[in-house]
């Protein structure tokens, strides 16, 4: 299975929502519900494949992960002597 990441205009939105979800965790649940519902409706019409769904989730988690790591590293300088 080949996953295409950052392949459309919505990709930046997925990334930014991932970044925002670190600060507002409710964005994670909203995004996940939206993606599952969108996938179910578009799969019936054969407009979206599983690769697209997984790619969107990857973009979101990439934004959240990058932000979490960045925040973690920025706090390390205060904790470590």
C-alpha cells in the first residue's frame, strides 16, 4: 500500500489541526470523527481509498508529534541542569 502524504490543499489543514490538538485535545476527537464519517461516505461512492484516509491521519499525527517533541525539548532546558 502506497500512502501519499501532503498531496492536496487540505493536507496543510490536517497538519495545522494536529499542531492545535496538542493545545486543545478536543480537536483530536473532532478530526477523527470527521475523517471516519468522510471515509465511510466517500468509500460508498468510491471517491476515497484507504490510502487517502491513512495519509490524512498521518498528516495530522505528524503535526501533533512534531509539536509535542518540540515542546518537550523546549522544556528539557528548564529541567536538566
